[in-house]
C-alpha cells in the first residue's frame, strides 16, 4: 500500500477512533439502552456514507471540467454532521423508549438519501448532456480540421478543389447529430483518414474519388439528419 493511501486511511479513521474512545471511556457500555446503540449505529452509518462519497461520483469521459463531487460532499457532510449532532444529543438524553429515536433517525436518513439521489440523477443528466454535445461537435470540428490540413498537402488544383468542396459542406453541416446517422459519420471519418494517408503522394485520381465519396456521404448524412430531426 502506498504511503499516501496509508495516510488517507489514518485520516479517515481518526473520527472513528476518537468518537469510540470517548463513547466507551465516558459512558458505561454495559448500561447503555437500546436507543443509545441505535444512535451509535446511525452516526457510524452517516460517516460511512461520507467516506463512500467518491464511489457515487459520476465518471465522465468529457473534456469539460465539471466538479460532480462537490454537491455530493455537501449532502453527505451535512448528513453526517446532522446525524452526529442529533445522535450525541439523544445518547446524552438516553430515552427509555426507542420510538422517538428510530423515527427521528429514519426521517433524517430518508431526507438526506432523497437529497443525495436528486444530485446523483442531476449529475447523470448533466454528464450525458455534456458528452452528447462533445460527440455532436466532434464530427464537424475534427472532420473539418482534418480536411483543411489535407488540402494544404495537395498540389494538384483540381483535386484540392474537390477536397475543398467536401470541407465546405462538412464545415457548414449541423453539429447536432442523431443515432441514425452515426454510421455515416464514422464512414466519413474513415474516408478522411484514408484520404490523409495518400494526400502527400498526390495520387490525383484516388484523391478525387475519395473526396467525391466524402462529399456524397456528408450530403446523405445531412439529408437523413434533416428527416430525423423533423
């Protein structure tokens, strides 16, 4: 285990060590009633949820810098501090009946779980939206950039014009995509890569043929996109 992991483990265990030492030193465990142990359990459960917060954070492949963990930590930290305050108060009071303790702790847990789940759902929607936006922009931006770079390598004017025509069409294409056109977009990307591999060789006939194919595929992509977005 790495040194930093050991240090984090010690830091995470600090509360448990201090709380349990105080709990058993200042109190008589043999005389604790059921309500005390219920509060003891809920305090530990809330702290466990705080420690597990990193597992709830949405892992995103997006390049956008979005902190999905901050709102989750706000919830779990608030839950832990509330459970600790309420739990310690009830431990000191040590009511004979467990009804009030159970009802109060369950209501608190339900409220914070609902709050946590709300943020988890919101994070999922946000991450999916951002990743979809990036995927939509990828086709137009990357394809246009590659075609522009390819144009600079072609010395034959007629062939370069064919590539420029494909570039102009893709560059002006709508960025919003649809599942129905994803295969066409992938074909276009593949053809652009193929065009890039021969651009420097100035194989005029082949360059013209591939450029025309890219144009046809891009035009078909835009046509299908228009139909599917109606």
